[in-house]
């Protein structure tokens, strides 16, 4: 973490970068004035209302790309992007999730810190609904993930006939200091087989209460990458096997794709897809994806938006990835079984 940067970098002020071809962020006064659903009745210590500027994306996700997306040229030795108001983001997440029929739980982590989770069951009568899991914000210097969760709720395009679980921010103490790690320096995404951090212990305890998922999707950013890419865990070749390529194709309409053959030390297919080994012994420090793979889902996507591109581009990339992945999982659920 670069202290000097933190002291000089402006907080995210709701104004999109001028180079962005997409819709701008703006502050929504109506949200500031609206009563908060948690203000009445039992107010958890984690649901304190912060009336700092609320982040807003455009109401629609369809970008109107008018030219190539420009790099910011900002991240030369680490992430030097926006610091978002995570408290305000999570306030808006709560409001939108409640509006969209999700039930919310706040899992106590430490004094004054909770993990927010949201769950919405499939609409009544759905036969064998898919169970889909989405998480974001495990690294506090990757703001696009929590913002993408908000955008997904605003669009109200998450599948109603699926069981959905969302964790919009797994590292709420890292965001205020714009740090990948917790304030104690723990990289949560390397702690899932150790459980050193209370956030991880809290998260896995909650996950253990839940059923297995058909698909898990984890939202990340990479400050070094030249474009969007993803990791796929699907050793059983569950259908649709083309889903990784479909995600890349959809995201490519709004964001550059990383085409390097080696990404972060791992072999890529040259089109933004990495299939890392799934042997738990291959990783001494488990990321969230490995824990989920071992205990809750054999199909996982970890998607990485490129931090050196405008924030709204990264948000749109992640939103596209979620839509495509979830639609693919839903498609698999409705496909006729193969003939005997
Ligand atoms: Zn990350």
C-alpha cells in the first residue's frame, strides 16, 4: 500500500473519467433523501446510515461505446485508483437488495464490522432452481466488484428463478484504507485454509450453513492486467462448457480482454481464460475460490477486471460477466437431459 497515494488521492466523487465511453456516475439526491429501510426497528451496528455521496451508475447497463477504451496509465507499481465510500455503497446495496426481494443478514466480524449477505430464493414453483453465489470486495483496492453488485440490483436482471446468495463486500475494513489486505495486513484471499482473519472465519461459518451451489462467481480486479480475464474451475466439464468463452465474448463488447499467454504467473489460453490446477495441495494459501471448490461448488469463475481502465468500464465488464455466467447456469438447468 502506498501511503503517499492515500494522502493525495481524491475520494471517488461520483464523476466518471472523461475518457470513459460509458454512462457517467452521478450522485443521486433521491437516495440521500429517501428513508433507509434499516432506520426503523432493529438497527444493527453495521447498518449505520452514512449520508456521504451515494454512488450511482446509469440506470441501464448498455454502454454506448464510441471508441477504444483508453488506459488510465495510473497503476505503475500498484493500484492507484479510486477510494470508494464503502459504507455508502453498502447502504445503497441494502436499499436495493430489499427492494428486489432479498433478505439481508449482517454477520458480526469484529466490533463495528460485519459482513453483509443477501439471499433471495427462487420464485415459488420453480422446479429444481439453480443455486448461484456471487461475492465481491475481498480485496479493498478493487472497487468495481461492490459497485457491480449495486448495478446488478439496480437493473433487476438477476434471474428470479434461481436461489441467489450475494456477498457484496468481504473486506469492509480494507476499503477505507484502499488496501488489498485487512488493516492487519492479511490477504483474505490467501487465508481460506488458515482462517487467520475474523472475516474469513465468519464467512466460512456462514457458508457452511448453506447448501451446495451450482455455480460460484467471484468479482475481482487486477491492477497489472491489460484487459479482462477469468479463472475457471470446472474439472467435471459441467455444461455449458463454452461458458468461459461466452463470458469473454460478452465482456469484450465493453472492455478490452487480456490476451497474454501468461497472466499472473499462470498459463492462459491467449483469450483471457485460465484453468488453474484444482488440487488443493497446489496452493498452500487458499483463495476463496478454493474453499468453495472443496466444500460448496465444483464450478467456479473468478473474474478479473483491469484496474488501469476507467472504473465504469470495469463495473460494466463485471456486470456483463455475471449476466452471462448466470444465464449460462440457468440454461444448463433447463436443458433436456441426454437420451438414455
Ligand atoms: Zn482481487
